[in-house]
C-alpha cells in the first residue's frame, strides 16, 4: 500500500483522537459521566494512542500490512495497554476487549471518511515523514523552551520543561496535524508552516478560553456582556508561540530536506 502524503497527517491524528474518545467513554461508563472523568479519560486515551497507536500504525504502513485485521490488532493492543496502565483489573478485561473492537470500528470509520476526501486524487505521491514529525517536535520544543525561560535556574525548570514538552507535542498532534493538512492542501508558500503555527496557536487559545467566553456571552439584565480579562492579550501570546513553533518547524523541514538531498 502506498500511503498518500495528503492522508498521512489526518490518519495520524485519528489515532490519538479515536483512542481518547474510546477511553473517555469507557471511563464515563465505569466511573461516572462528569467533566473531570471525561477529560481525564480522553487525555489518558490520547497519550496511549500517541505512545502505542501511532508507532503501530507507522509500522503497519512501513511493512505494507495496513488492513482491517492489522488495525483490529493495533486497537486491541492499545486498549489492553490502557487496561494494564489503569491497574489490570480482571473485572474490566472484557470491557477492555470490547472497547478495543469499538476503537477499531471508530478508527476504520474515520479512515474511511479520510479516504473519501481524496477519491480521484494523485496516489503516486509517497509519504515524506520528516515534515509530519517536525510539527509535534517544534511544538514540544517551543512550549518546553518557554517553560525553561520562565523558570530559569530553579529546581522546577527541568520538570517544567519535560511536562510542557509533552503537552506541546500532544497539542501539536491533536491540533497541528489537521492544520498541517489544510496548509499543505491550500498553501504552497515557504512560509506556510509559520501560517499553520499561527492558526494552531489561535485554535488552542480558543479551546482554552471557550469556557470563559461562553460564560461571558451568557448575559442577563443583571449581568451585561463583558469580555474576559486579558482575552485579546492571551490570544496574542498563543499566536506568538505558534509563530515561533512554525518558524522552528520550517527550519527543521529545511534541515531534513537538505540532508535527504545530500544523501541522494
């Protein structure tokens, strides 16, 4: 199977996204349908998808073994890994296997939708993985570097760098890869990754600030509309961080392309 370059980033983001939805649903069924459980379940599932699901998917594509059977096996491995990490209770083993099948169905439906987007498009363009990996790497380095700059010379700087490095990488996968799909599809400018970084930063800010914005627009005669404090300033900070990440992504891609041309 030759994987089209335009499909790669959407397939990759589908892995942690579907795993997050499956784990959030499982946690809601077992521990209650509340915001805390759903969010922690989604985050846990997304991390499992990144650590286990994405390597399994890439290995399947590299071996030319991408099939429904292989995707089912990959989904079961992810849910069993989540079951082990959550405590490996025999009580929930049948549930883990059931959600492995549900994860496979959800991922298969998502991939089917992605493939339908590209019916009739050029399928001869092979995947170049450098630009896909540079997105989470640049986001991780940018947020980790920002944390290290704000906490210089303290005992908390190294843990903060590691934590923000992981958060930046995960956010770049969940938000940056779909934005990468848009920029690769509609922009050909060398600055397209910087534009993509700015859009990614703005989208992350919208997700973070959405609860405050919803609360602000819920007005009443006794509560007029007031913009959340530092709303626009926060957006500018996130766009700036996205610009830095996009610039770093452009530099990584340039280095990767230079090394590939030199090896040819």
